[in-house]
């Protein structure tokens, strides 16, 4: 969730170069590619903005405060914000309410285009004199899921990847180096055994398996060298050997190695377990940094890329801004709102407050972001983990596809099906869902 567009063929080396700017440049002010270039409307315009929240914390209040600030600075545009639940709930509500602008999963692009709900932003970019510079400032890794049919359909907003959080105090107590997270699957098991308490008071590891387990579990597929959906979103390989191997390993973490609780582990509970010292290592979104850091001593929090299988890897995640079909005036107002919300300085402030990764190169060059990384290096580590990211699973009928895979993943973790049987069923169900979209 994480919110969970995550990314969309990711050019990883380009993303690395983009993020490398965090430490070297002297630029500390936002680049002049922001909102002043967007022409204000001639008449008052009202637009509705729907947004989801996939992680806890102050995000709802912060977003609503940003909208209030925008309205004050733009008296001819009134944006009405509506918190619309999680990403899945927001997607459902948007289809009915049809607000002018919404934050939805980056991976919802196929469904939104198929349903003819959104408009491409290419004309709005072309009409904006700084539009090209603005779009060129986006990290390529986060733009991969924004493009379809030779058009651009969305702008990154709250973007993330999966990282490991670990408790440095618990590492010390177990005789582990608090500055070194496990580097691979073997070390993950070894560390987990040393960290797990026999009385069940502390688990070595927790990985979420409710809601959208496909997101976190796909990290293991990617680490086996398999991205399970083709770029066209028309074919999947859920029953590939790499997927079976990955799922067998995940199941073994609880069943064989006993370093993780058995059964379904709730996404929302994991950060709380970590803060309470009940879980020594967790897999979660970078967007949880702000909430976790606000509840425990930051010096006790370790952040690291996920341990490698055959290679390092994790999916990108999170939500993008989409403009829905409406009048030209409302689309222009929505674009101005998006440009304002994604101003470089605001991106840096938003990322520093939440842990979402800065998606604009210029945002990583601001004093705000540099100061945040200096104060808590985990921000920079989380952002740097983007170099290991691959595109997130995205297909036509994406919500249905996530359910197909998620249901079978839960069958594996609850022990009702073995990995091969579950993934053969997932493949059969997925083929039926995607059949209308295959040429």
C-alpha cells in the first residue's frame, strides 16, 4: 500500500544517478520549474480532491493543511479535500463520485484508462511553459508506471519502496552489529534466530500478509530475478519456479525457522509491534518512517535495503496524482493544484515528514531534504534503496488481479495450500481475468 504507480520498465541506473544528487550539489532552493508558470483561472473554479492513506500518522492532517494553504494562495480555485479510505476504497469511491483530481495507486493506470475515467496530462504539460522541465525533474523509476499507450497519465506524489527496519538495541542484545542489517536470505534467517525470544515476547521478523500481500511478497519474487507481470499488463507468470521458491522461503520463516509469527500478519500492526519492541526486524514501506520515528528514539531505528536472494530487489509503490475527465477549466485548475502540491520544496518537506521518497531530483537538492538526512540518515538510506527497485505489479483489471494473487498468497501463509498448488490456481484465475485484454 504504498500506496501503495509504483514504477512502471524501470531504468535503475538512471534512478541511482538521480538520487546521487542528494549529497553533491550546492543548490538549496527549489528550481524554477514550479507553480508560477501555471496560469490562474479567469473565473472561480471548484474542484474535489480524493486521497487515500496507506500508513498511519499525521498524513491526513498534513494533506488537509496543504490544501488549505493552496486555497488561501489561489482565491479563484477552491479545492475540497476528501479522505477516502485506503487505496482500494478510494479507487471504488472515485469511480462513483468522479472528483476532478485524486491520488490513486500508480498501478491503477491500466484500469483507469480502460474505464475512460482519466485524461492524459500531455496537453497540460505542453501548455505550461515550464512543463517539460518539470516533468524532466521526475525520477525515471517513478515515472515508469505513469506512461501507457505513448501518453503520460499521472504525476508521482506519495511514492515508496519496501525497506527493512531493525531495532538497534535488540541487535546489540543479541550480539549483532547494530550498524549491519542482514545482507541476504541466509543472514536473515541467522539474525532472526538470534533475535527471536523463545517465550514469544520478541519475534525476529514480521512481514505483512494482509491487505495487499502481493506488494511486499513480490520483493522476494524480484530477488529471485522474476517480475511476474509483463509491461503491457496482459500476461502474468504467477506459477513460475522463481515464485514458488520465494513463497516456500517465506513460509519457512515461520514454519521451519520459527522467526516469524505463523498465519496472517496485519500491515497496520507491524509498525506498532516494531515500536513496542515485539518485532526486531520488519518489512514495510518507506512511508512509515515518519510514524515510526515519531514514536521511538530515532537512534534505535535501523533502515536498510531488503536482504538479497539471487539479487537485491523490491517493488516501487505508492500513489500518483490523476486528473479525471471534466471541463477544460477544471482540468487546468487541477493541474495548477498538482503543480503547487509537487513544488520541489513541498516535496522535500513532505518526504522529510513521512519517509516517502522524494520523486523530484530538485527536491533532493533542497536544504530541507539535506537537513532531514543529516538528522536521520535512515531517510537517505530509504531513498537510496530505490536503486534496487523494480516496477510494481500492474495489469489490466489491476484490483482484481491483486485480489487473485493476494487470496492465494494468504492461502499459503495460513497453511491451507502449498505454494505450487496456490500459484497454479492464481495463474488459472489470472489468465481468465486477463483474457479479454490479450491480442
